[in-house]
């Protein structure tokens, strides 16, 4: 997504807790595997940190006058890949 002048970036209104919970629920429905609470907490921590890095990189690029491109889809895909790595192969 290319951010246009006057339009807020996707992550400004992104509710990380809700989005991650929905993603985890969807993956659990599809795989039949529920992550233990400790792994869910690690995933949530990773998601928050990744969102903070995305936001910081956006602000730095914008301040430097560089073209800014960020994607909600890429963020969620990366997070989904991380979640799948936490699921044991035998599931």
C-alpha cells in the first residue's frame, strides 16, 4: 500500500490484539491445533514489536522524504508464517 498525502497509514487504526486473536482463531480452526497460552503470548509480543518496527520505519522514511510503502497484508502474512512455525509438524 502506498500512503497518499492526507491519508493515515493502515497501522494507525490497527488493533493488534484483535487482529492477532482473529488470526490465531482462524489458524486454530483450520489446523485443529490450539497454541498453548505461553506461545500465544510470545506471538502477541512479536506482533506488537513488529508493528512498532513498521511504524518507526514508516516515520523515519517519511521524515527523510523517501517514498513510503507499507502493507497490512505483508504484516499479517509475516505474522501468519511465524504462527505456523510454532505449530508442531505432526499436527
